[in-house]
C-alpha cells in the first residue's frame, strides 16, 4: 500500500522499482490481485497510471490484508463482516457435542482471537463489543441445545 501524489512520472518510477525488485528476487506482482485506488485524481491521470501498472481500478469499500477499507468513519456496519464470520463459525460448531471445558477453549482461543487483528487496527464501538460478548456467552452457555444452560457458578 502506497500513498502519494498521483502523477505519470511517479507511476513510471514506481513501476521501474517493481521491475528491479522482480529481477533481483525472482518474485512478481500479480496484476489480478493488485488494485490502484484514486482519490481526487483527474480521469486522464487515472487512465495513464492504470495503463502503466496494468492493474485494475479499485473502489471502496474494499479489503487490504483482511482489514476493511472504508471512505469516511468506521461505524457498526464496518464490523458486520467480523460478526458474520463468527456466527458462521459458531453454526458449524453447534452440531458437535462438546463439554464445558472444550467450549471454553473454543471461546477463548478461537472466537476471541478472531477479532484481535481488527482490534489492533481499530477501536470497536461498545455495541459491537457487546454483540461479540453476547455471541460468545450464548455459545458457551447455550451450547448445541436451543435452550440455555444454568450457570454453574453464581
């Protein structure tokens, strides 16, 4: 991810750096997985830069290394992908008969670790934290049955 002033000369110089890196390392940039994002850039400049790199033009919302990229402020909707991922994972686990210690290990070491990367980049709103905690607690105490279990410790 690079940010800077979009110009034809800068793009040509950066493409030259990529070519030198490719020759030195034997690695190449995959143009099918690479995108260029433009903000406040004239159309002719965008067209020239895209032609130099051979990448597609990206648009927001998108993802970079699993991190959601949005235009504007991050709201609850930007955390929906994480909540959906956790719900899908929970749905696959509810079919297995697991005892309480096994459920606790899943909650602590899988569900809580799923969100650590995003939490290291963004601070989550309280409502998202409450939803995450609610999913974890309902899985831990609800298990695979539809009815809730009673707490063993008060």
